């Protein structure tokens, strides 16, 4: 029986359902967390071809087939946490694809245990996904 590495990012069932619907509407998406240093910050969700991932952006993994990136300065604050993408009522940023629906994605966090920190794979930087054009 093999062990599974802990993930750095997860998603709630409600947020996953919203992501699936938004993918049907907009095509492949990506999340980017660039602001906020604490629980309750809002990650932005963009069509993949509408956001250029910088070479220093930190790739945390995928949720519901959608890559999740974070700015390197933000990662300094969040490196010891497990993040969960949730969705709540209210307007977030006008540039995030869920905004017209009257909801916003929200990042919930918890501290990673010492064991999880030891087991985590190192983070990767730069773009780790294909563009929507590559998927067509």
C-alpha cells in the first residue's frame, strides 16, 4: 500500500461544482492568489489564456483540473498552510469569472502539520499547464 503525498491546495464540493460550470462557460481556467495574507482572501479565477503566468509564480497544484498559482511574495506567507478553495455569496473582483454570478471564491487555510511539511513535494515555479489553444 503506497502513501499519497499531501496536497497544498484542495477545493470544497460547492466550489468544485462552480468550477465545472465555469469551465463549460469559459473553457479551461486557472486560479491565481496574489493578494491577501490570511484566511478569507479571494483567489482570482481566469480563463487560462487571459492570464500570463510569470516565471516566478508558485504552482501549488490543481483543483478540479484547474491549476492554482500564487505570487512568490504571497507564498512566503502561505508556505506553511494548506489552502482550500471555497465559494461564498457576495461580489469579489470584477475580473474573476465567478463575479457576475454574485459569488466569490474564498481561500480558507489551516496550518500544515510537521509531518505534512516533511512529506510535501517541493513547490514548482513558472507555468505548469497548457493553454486553452493547446487543448483544442
